[in-house]
C-alpha cells in the first residue's frame, strides 16, 4: 500500500513538473560500459538519465566531453546536469546530488602474477599508481601520499600498465574488464586484480547550483527515478544492457 502511494505521489509530482518542461543540455564523458557515445543507446546509465528527465517532461541533449571540460562546464552552469559523479564533500559547494544510481567498484589492476592482495595504502609505498586526470580519489588515497601517474582515460592507464610504465592502475572493475574485452582481448591474460576492492562508490547525477532552477530540476529527476525503480523500468534497462 505504501509503495503504491509513493508511486502515485511521484506521478502527481511529475505531472506538475511538466508545466515547466525544457530542453536540457546534459554533460557526460566516455566511460564504457556505463555510458559512451558509441555504445547502444549511449549505455545503460545514459538511458536511465534520459528516461528520468523524459518522465519529468524534459528533453535532453547529451554532450560527451573529456571529464575536466564536463566537470567545469557543469559547475559553471554551461550544462544543466552531469552524469555521473562520485560524492565528495567539497563538491557540495557547486552541485546538488541526485538519489543514488548504480555503484562503482574501485579496484587496483596489476600485471598477472604480481601480488593480488590489497592490505591498505601503506603497503603501496614506492609503487607508481596510474590514475585518470580529474577523477576523484577514493577516501584515504590522497592522504596516503602515494606516487601517482596521471592518464587521460582508463584505457591509457591499462596500456601503461602493460608496458611496465606504472605498477598498478586504480580503476572501476567493470570499466577495466570492458576495455580488456573490447580493445585488448589478446592481452587479457596479462592482467590481474587486487582483492578486496579499494572502495565502492555510489554514482550520482548532479545539477549545478549555478542555474536558477537547480532544486526544481533535481526534485523532478529524483521523483522520476523513484517511479522507474518502482515500476521495474530501471531493472529492465540494466538487463537490456547485460547488467
């Protein structure tokens, strides 16, 4: 009974939001298999975000950009929204965070045959860790003051690892596996994972506080997301993409 009431309230709320419908400019980056310009329907996360905005009466134009441009452009109000972002306290100054979207499992990728047990950052002293420029670090990572090497994206990091230019790469498990399966299949046996994961991070859609209707836009998105979860649309979209 309670679930049906929530769904009804969400539908009423969404109907009211339609009166202020607009065409949204939404920023994203290339991060297969979650989202990307060359994926079917631009990836399952893109499909979820667009459907949520559609239910609120908005159309969406998604721009796939390098992370730094997507982040800064959205922060400054050039884009109405960005997906996805990890929550960090300092980012609350600029962004409103949505209700949770599917999570990321952050792991350290190593070369096959090397130590595969993660026992804390203090055990990684002296190692060079590949990170993606502009990505937020997991809790405790920066405080550990480890040696890092920046790359423009995860694929570059995996290739640097393969060539021995770094000792390990900090990456999302699903993203790394997708890159290996689609672009480095012949080298699949050259990689291994450190276990357990370094961190599990929830992904969010964000709206910049710099735009006038930021709170209204976020409320309508969250109401749509709740309705999609309730009626099974979220699960159906993920299943269609193999997740």
